[in-house]
C-alpha cells in the first residue's frame, strides 16, 4: 500500500539509518556523504513528494519513494525508489506500479524521469523490464556522471510518458 511518508516518519528514519551505510544499498542512496536523516518537510509538497510502500498485514515499511516535481510542465524530474527488502517483494513491485498510476491518473503529470547508477544491476534490470512492460524509453547513458564510494559511475536515464503508460496498461488488461 502506498502512503505518505510523513505518516510513518519515525519508522522510516530508522529504516533509512539502518540501510544508508549498508554496502548493498550504496547505489540506492547514490551519495558519497550521507545525511543521517531523510530531509522530509511535512509542509512542502509543491516541489517534492515522499511516499512509502507499506505492508499493512505485517505492519512494516517495505520501500521508499521520493519524487521531485516540476509543476510548470507537469513533470516528475526525478524519482527515487528504494526497496528495503533484500529480495524481490511483490508488494513493493505492485506499489511501484500503483504510484506511477497515481502520478499520471490522480495528479495528472505527463512525464516521469528517473535514473540508475550503471552497476546497480538489480535496479537497472527491473527498470528495463518495467519500461518494456509499461512503455517508456531509455534516454541514454551519461558517462562518468556520478560518484559513489569515490569512484565515477555512468548513469542510465529513463522517461515514461503518461499516454504510453495508459496505452500499455489498457493493452495489458485486455490480454489478461
């Protein structure tokens, strides 16, 4: 279930602190110098939105989503998605799709842009599968575009347009 991050902020901060220094998550947070807490302003949803993937049955946070908005052109300029579970979690996967649906259908944004550090194989493979399934495209790979652990890495950039998502979702529902 997707819920606003501020509703479980203390629990989210604990999860974040636990994972931010974990080597498995070094690409997820994409930072050389970590903030010890997430910067979530409870009153600012004009430029950013923060959500969590929440398992209501087991009462715990599965993942975190941060959206950076450009409302002037109805675009999500950056989307961060972090699955705190070590394994593939179907709830998190469904919540990713539900959040994108919410972005396009409820909030009426027209485009989502996001990127991944080349080397974050798990995320890169899942993003590639996602755009094959729901539309979108790989914009390109920017060489030596970010630093993680004091090493330069390439960044792979994606975009998904509202109309592509709606069309592919309709096709998928007809075939099921």
